[in-house]
C-alpha cells in the first residue's frame, strides 16, 4: 500500500466515501454516473425478458437505488439490439445506477460461457452500464489448488485487458481463488493494484447453497485482506438476508438478489431467520407492504405478492444493519442473526481466528456491549482491551497485585461497580479475573468494561478462556500475585496479608493506567509530568479535565472512559514519542489548514502510525515532524492511504489557532 | 387434581379450549360473553380519560380482539356514573371482551389503594366487565416470607369472598407470593380449587423493570406448577414484546400493555430486541402501518404515531410466537429472542432447572431442531430423549457396546448419517457420544437425533455435559464398553477387538429399540412377538409397516422416526402392561363412541397414565379396563383431567369399527 496506488483518473464513477462505520462494516456513498448510492445496498436482479417486479416499481415502491442485470443474458437475447440502441437504462426503464454481470455465474451453472471477455466488456460499455464486470473465471469450492490458481491468473489477465475497453464505465474486478485463502488474498492484492473501481467476491454461491458459512467467512476475509479498503466490495449472489449482517460486518458493501423472485416461484417466503414454505404460514408475521392487507392464502396464491414480500424483507434487513452500525450495536445484531441456523453460528464461532485483522479496523463503540453467548468475548473491541492491558499496562507499585474473582452482581451494575466495591473492600490494588480477561481496577471505567452487560451465569467456555487470559497476564512476570478466591467477607482480611495490599491515590493511578492504555506504555510519565490536578464535574463528581503543571492536557469522556487529547497533551506526547508513533503525516498542501484546526482529508495523508485505529487520538504532523494539530482518527493507516474522499482525522485543535 | 375440581357452572365465559401447542405454550380459544379470543393475546390497556389510540381504532386498524382497562381508576374518576349506566363496553366504544383490573397495581405504585375488594368486584360486575379481577395484595420482590405469606392468605380470602359478587362475570384470581416459589405454587393450587375462570400472575412488574428475568421465570413456573392447566393465565403488566416468547413458552396466555403508550410519551421505540430512543433512529427499520410512510423525524415528532408503532410491533411479536408454535419452532424463536438482553439469556439458562416440569407438557415436535447455543441441549424434547434412553433402552446383546465419538460432518447430514456411517465402518453395535447424550445406533432415526442440526464446533459446555450424560448411561452397568476415540481409519480394526463387536439384524434391532423407547422398557418383547416382517416403502426403501405373526402392529412415521400404534399392537400392549400403563380411562358416556373410532373428549376422561405425554400413543379403556381404541394423546394427564373442552385423544382405530 502506498500513495501511488491511488487511481489517477478524476472520474468519480465507482468511488466510495465513508460515512459511518463499525469496524470493517461501513455506511458509505458510492458515486456513479447515474447518481449516488448509499451502501450497504441490495441490487435486485432484473431480467428484462421476465420481470416479476418492474424496475419502475422497484424505484418507486421499493425505493431501490441500484439494480443489477446480466449483460451476458441480454447479449444473447432478443433485447441485444435494443440495449445497444437505447442503452440499458432506457431498456429497463430505470434512471439510477445499474451494475451488469458478465456471465461468469453462467459458467458455474452451465459449465461454459459463450462469450469472450472482450465482447462482454465492450457490450457492457456500449449499453451504458455504470458498473460493468470483467469476465472472471468461476472456481468451484472443490476445485484443486492448481485449477483455482489458473482461474485467478486468467481472471487477473482479463481484468487487466478489460481496462482498455471500459471507457467511462466503472470496472468491477472479481476475487476468485476457491477455498484457498492465500490465493484469494493474492488475487485481491493484484486487483487492488489495477485502476479498477469496485471489487466483487465471486465463486461463493455454492457455499451459500450448501450452508457452508464458515467457508464463506474464510473466503470473504481472505479477499478483504488483499483488497484496498477504499473500494466497494460486492458479494456475488448473496441475496438472502440471512447472511447480510455477517457479510457487512466483514466489509461487504453490495449484494444482489434474484432470490426474492426465485424463492417466490418455489413457494417460499424469506424471513431474516431463513425460509418458510408459504404453505406453513398460518399467522401473518410480517408488516411489509405486500403483507399489510394479506392473508396467508393470498401469499400462497399470488407469486408476485410473495416476491414483493421477499424483496421487502431483504431490503429491510439492510436498513436494520445500517441502523445497527449507526447505533454501534452491529455485533449484537449479527450475533443474534447467526442464531438463524447452526451453520451460521459455526461461522460466527470461527470469526475469532480473524480477530487480529478485524481489530485493525475496529472503532471504539459508543453505548453498551451486550453479551449474547461465548462468542461475544471474542469481539474485536474486547480483544483490543485485552491486548492493550497485556502490552501497555504496568501496576502502580511493582511489588504486587491482588487477583479477585468476579462477584455476583445485579444487572444495574456493570463491571465498574463490582471493581469499585472490591477495591473498597480489599483496600488494595487489584486485578479482577473477568469474563473479558484480567481487568486492573484503574481501568474499570474504560470501554468495554464499564459498558458491558453479562449474564451472572457465565458459559463454561468463557470461564476457561478467562483463566487462559489471566495466565497470559501473569506470565508477564513483573508482578507478584496474591490470589483471592474466597467470598466477600474475607477480602479485607486477605488484603492485609496479600503482598500487593497497598493504598493508592486512585485518581492518579487511574489517570496513569488510562493514559498508558490509550497512548502506549510509558505515555503517562510524559503526559502527567509535574503537578497533576483533576477537575471533577460538580454534577457527577467524576473527573472531567486533567491538568499537569497548569496545562490542560486531557479530558475524560464519560461515554467510553477514555481521554480526549488536548493540544498541550499532544505537545508532550509528540516530544516523548518518536515518529511514527501516534502520527498522521500530511502533505504540504494540507498542513496550513490543519495548523489552523481544519480536518485532515484522506487524500492528503502521506503516512500514518500503523497502530492507529479508527477513533484513536492522534498527532497530525508535517514532513519535518512538526506538530500541526491533535485530533481523532476516523480511519486506520490502510484506509487513510487508500481513500480519495472523506475525512481521515477530525482535528480538535490546531497548533496555530485562527 | 381430580375430576371433581372441574367447575360445575355451565357458563362458557372465561373457558379455554386448546387448539395447538408446543409444551406449555398453546394457541387456544378463550370464550367470553363478548366473543371468543384467540390466545396468546395482548390486551392494550386503555384509560377512557386519556386515549392515545381509541378502542374503535384498536378494533378496526389493529385487529385487537380484547382490551383491558382499570376498574379502580374508572371507579375513582368522572366516568364512574357513565360506566355504571351505560356499561364499560359502551363507555369505551368496544364490542369485544374487556378485562378489568382491580387496583392492586396502584397499591404497588402508591403504597395503598382506596377501595375494598367488595366495592371493586361489585363495580366490575355492575359495569359488565367480561373478566373481572378480585383485589389481590401485591407483594414486592423484596418482601419477607411472612409478608408474602400474609399477602397470599389475604389474596385467597378475597378471591373466595369475591365469588359471591361476581354474577356472570368471569373472575380472575391472581397468584402472589413474592419470590418464594413454594408460596407461589401453593397460592396457585388454592386458587385452582376455587371456581374461578382465569388466573393471573401478579407482582411481576418490578421484576421486569429491573431486568430480573431469571426471577420472573421462577415466579411464572412456580405459579404454573400450582395452577390447573385448563385456565387462561395472564401475566400482569408484561407489555414489552421482549418477554412474550419466553412467557408463552412457560404457559402464559394473556398479556396487557400500557407500555406502547408509556414508552411513546417517553420518546422510546419498542422493538422485539428492546427499546430504542427515537432520537437514535436514523434508518427506517420497520414496515408496520405507522412506519410505512414515515421518516424517523415523524416518529420523533408524533407521539401518537410512535405509540401506534409500539403497539403494532407488540402485537406482531405474538403473531410470530403463534406461527412458531404452529411450525414447532418456538424454542428456536425464544432462544433467539433471549439474545435481546444478557438478563434474558440468563433467564433462558435457568430454564434447565425446570426441565422435568416442562417435559411433562412437551409434545413431540415436527421438523428440525436447530441448535442456537449451549442452552439448546436442555430443551425438554432432548431431555426426554436422554431420559428414555436411560430408562428404557437395553442393547440387543448384553455383552458389549462400542462407544464412538462424533465424527465431523457436513450440514447436509444429521446425526442419523454419522451413526450409520460409523455403524458401517465399525460393523458393531454402537453408542455414539453425541451432544445430546449417548445415542444407541438403533435410535438414529428418532426425534431429535435425525432431525437436529448442530455446528461442527461444539461449545465446551456441551462437550462437558455430553461426558456427564455418557457417564450416567455407563453407570447403569449392564454393558461392557469398548471405548473408541481414534480416527475413522482404525474403527474397523478396533471393532474386531472390541467386546461388543457383533453383527446385528439392524431392522429388528431398530424395531426393538424404538418400541421400548416409545412404549416403555420391555414393550418390544410383546409388540414384536412371533415372526416379524418389515414392509418397506418401494420409493424410499425405509420401513413403513411392521407385522408380527401376520398382524399389522405398528407403522413407522418418517417425520419423527417413531411408531404409530395399530389396533393389533394396542391389543398386545394392553395384554402386556397392566393398568394404568399407557391407558386413558374414559367414562361410560364416552365408551361406545370411542369403541367405534370417535375421538375422546377431555371432559369424559376419568384418569390417565401419568407417563403419557402430548402426542404419545395411548390405549383408550373403560372402567373395567376393556380396550376401546388406540390413538394419540393431545394432552397429558393433568390436562385431560382439567379441561372441559377439546379433544384429549385423537382416536385412530376403535376396537369395534362401525
């Protein structure tokens, strides 16, 4: 990844702009020649020769913003000439963006495809497709490594050659590679190096048809690892809402559905939980416009009505996903939806294998974290907390720590409450062995500890994991531990005997631990150098602002228990840590604006500390490492370097205010 | 429980008739003077002095079939006289059934209530309430045992005395008892002995407000254990759909909601997953009539619209619950919904404590069993399978059994597939150590083994439980075991050395095991006495009919892998097992009809084997234990003895056909 990879063209067709995010999941705007589409978006697949719902209806009644049609099929049909003469938009009667497929899926279905890459790409360009697809080579899940490798190579060659025929059309390059993650990743990387606009993940329909969702996840993740993060990613053939949440969570932006019609012809009703034979429907369980005035028998007798229902619920699921991203509860949403089928639950369970990758894109989330099952302790935000405790935490006194078991608690209290109670009881510095791993008492207010809600009865799996996390922590070896497993009554007593039973200036200990947790081991020494003063809220009694030697260095956010970095704090961190730590390096064009407090746009970012995560506090610097501003990153390094549009750092204070 | 408990009155007002069921959950018809209500039903609470949605709208636009209003509040309001003159139905402008509350909840809110039991019961009767409530004494969750005991005694006294004032009104008796399950159960029992029509579970609002759902479950279960099963049960104050599924699963039939309005006034939007501040709503995630043409800002600005949404989604959740009962997937539905909040998940986890009680009411379920998490292995249907294996299974050769670990498998195969593969490999009689406990290979087609779908990666909790179940099985001690833990390649080899490596007549072994599993240990000896012939389907090659000495004794259902009992089989079982085993004893009035193949109605059942479960095959006998018919029970003993309406046994063949 480097700056030169950015497409040189100035066309906005196919360009993506990030609006809101939750890790890899994102709400974005995809620009096309026929208008802008909010993603994630579902593209109903329409066949002009067989319309169950007309494109006009799709636009007006279903508020569909983008369609998909198969150029290969049109190319072979009677509509070919009309499409060439009138263009695909007039042929379909749809003013919005249209994506076209090239026939690769027909290769899967019929074993062959009777068109050349050149023909189908030129045809797509000629009929005015907004997003046209190069003819990729479909790999079957059971294909050998050699076959898949050859398919990838041919796919890449065709994408490369298609560039010459695309004209103004945004070109879609499809990731293939069968079930070989390294091939998928390499294919994604190579495609990323071409001046394409949109990517697709292909060869996945057989996985979805066979409920091989764990394999599907491997395929999506491998593709995403290879692909640049600034391009929209389409998951080919995913038309059932059962997978939408999971796929969006992994960074897919576009879906296409012919399922709404296919299922209807087959008498099946789509729900977010699967599919129901409409003959089994007795009670009307849906409010969608198709169902609003219908009885079960209407859906049984009217295929079109059933297709409309199927499309309505599919579109609604994406609205639910977007709302979940907006609320910061996408993980809860997906964990729930993965209970739709045991194969989806299995897929969810395998996500922990990719937690390091997911964590790189994870933003800090507002609001509560709800535990839904043993999978929840592997969320990227929880993994980050554990990792930062391991790497960045050091206790206020090196001689000892108490380790406390969790106490039973009512739901009105979160971890913070327990920890504080234990602290008062034990009068000792303590680490609680929690479901999320060891929690030093000073970090009791930090996300996700204070914001999480768990059942009292933990799953055995979580208890075992907690033990393992604690051992990892203990293995660091720079503490002596007094283990406490008894009930609350004896805590004080034990605390006296325990090696780490010390009284702390809790405000100071907390400030140190949070600063290290957030900015890196040792950050607190510099940020809190000198005489430290904590200004508390008169209303809540909680710390709001931190001054060091009279300088306002930090403010504490109640929401996530982390600091907002003030310019004075930024100056201290800038002195203490060498480049590239915490830095976002901007180009000369951008520097004067950032110096005066303006936001950093992604296209002006030259480099960035690779430890920076979305919503982390950062230092904005120029080429000579002059501190220009402090602010909050909205992207990680990969994204800052890739995106052409959008804000990379929300600047809080420039070094030279206006 | 005995026949005399049946209410002697002939009025149908308040009477319940079972239509469909899933364990304690049921779809039923509640008769009232103002028409029949399908339960489970939600009663919107209306206050005539402050109508946010008019009763006319509720009936016409919301299809609400029953309302609730507070008699105590009307009694103290300006509407008192009008209510007395015109009746409550004209006052509210609602033709359907109306339930009235008595003021007990106001005691909880205000600490006192300014009305006597006599006054409020007489008032309810006078205004023509269909279901009127005696003034129960509300116990707070933290009340002492003594306080709760006194509250129960006073509640019972008031119900008893209220009988004299009720007239034709159906009287609701409320279970109290705080958090003391024994008090709750005893209260339920005493109420069941009174000629009341409907019951309620009271004192639960503070539990729901505090997310104490595990406590809520204890309270509901204790109440249900005490209450007769033929009366509708109302869960007082449960108006948020988050709890509907769970409460219905535990046998609640009626809910009341003022939440739809209260939440709306507070700017909160109800969803099946909880509550959302409407200020957080950005994407329209609902299709309900209120949301159909609305933008988020409309819901923010229009309280009435928000209240309508809240009511629509609450009503829809009950339709989903009913559809889930109809499809036999209520457990899946509830397990999913319990992921709405960690406190609900905790409640779900505590259900296993009551699995013996739940199993008594569990019917055999059609269709697949989807695993949603470690809680799934504690479903009553799975518990029943384990219990019957422990109590009823004996291996074809006593000298040995192989115990096989589960093999990895694709989703297209269920347990049956694995078991058969293992059997073919091992050429030995085998028991598989499955997630559900030990499964003898002959039972591989029996529900839930052949019908279940699980993720490949099992939760640690399930693996541990599986180990424990196996030990229980081994502890029976009448087998010698050869344990197999190696990979598939060595199975055959090991089988040769294993003590139980025997070749079986698999059809016969299967027939024996299924017959014992279904009808009791030893049943197969009698059912399959003589020369046994298995008639297989020409299409599927599977066994359809079983003949013994030329008599058609059994048919095998493909759906659940269990037998349908033919009359000849019934005759054999009747001879082999003494009364009351497998019997349903009917009165003289009923006998001649059943003899000719007519169904058994509940009101004619005099007694029943207490091991009979809904959908079990049974023998219908008269007082002298003459076999009248064979058929399928639709109820368990408690229900047969309690219900006044509905079919107790669906008779298949009478001893004397017409």
